């Protein structure tokens, strides 16, 4: 049976508690095969939700880190973003 983790946020969204690195360790330890990140997109206008969103630069960095983990754990774990 495949195991998946859906609708995950990184700490860059300002309301999650796990980093990507922590989630990867958890997933590997518990036999998960796929992680689906559903990070909130940045908002360019001032609003209450803006403080709970990642910046564009944070999302670019998250995407870079996801690519690195996908290469490192190829065949063991796949992260979608």
C-alpha cells in the first residue's frame, strides 16, 4: 500500500510548525512515498492574510530545496510542489 502526505505547508507560510527537512525525516521514518506541498502563494496587496503567507523568495528557496531532496531520495520519496 502506498502512503502519501497531502496538503502540507512549510514554516515559510508562517503557520506551519515543521520544516521541509523535518517532514522528509518523518516521511522516510514512517514509510511514506510521496509528499504533496500545497503552499499558499504570496499576496502583493496589504491584507490580514499576508502575514500568514510565504514571500516569493521563500517559495523559490522551498522549490530549490524540494528539488534537492527529490534528487537525494529518488526511488524512496517524491515531493510534489
